[in-house]
C-alpha cells in the first residue's frame, strides 16, 4: 500500500484531490488526510476521480469527484465518506454512480492497495 505523505495546499492548487476538495467545501478535510493510498484518475468533462485515503487518525475514507471541461473551479462535485477501519471497507462502501461508464473501479483500487498494480492505474 502506498505510503507517500499527502501535502495539501492552502488554495487548492496542485493535484486533483486538493482542487476537488477546495472547490467543493471540503477544504478542512484536506488537513486530516495522511496518505492517498489508491486513486483512479478521471478526466475533465468525463469520468470521475476516485480516491481511497488514509487519515491522520489511522482510519480510512473514500472520495469521489468530477468536473466539467473548465476544471474544478467552475462546475464540479466532490464527496467524502470516512471513519472506515480498513482500506478494504472504504472500497466496499464506495458508491459508484451507475452512469460512470467505467467498470472495475473497486477492483483497481483494491489491486493498488495490494500492490498488484501501480498507484493511479486503471485497468478494464
């Protein structure tokens, strides 16, 4: 499982998680994130982003975000659900929209956790 520490930015710049949370009233949550342990990347005006997060208190969380073609600061969404005891529980409780288009999101996140595939890789 990935161990690289997460660094939040004050203004929501940098990576997609920072931007998604900053622009969707979740910026305070950024301070609580220790590690992004798994991620399926999305695309502007397309597929959602999915994250499994290890929090500084040792619990795990999941998050979903999406944005239009202009980026996170115009029309976007993000949701966060935390308090899970394991990354597997966070994956299990992840609610993936039916209209998402991509399959195997949970499988890819689990394979990243078990290090069967690299971080941030999506496979059909």
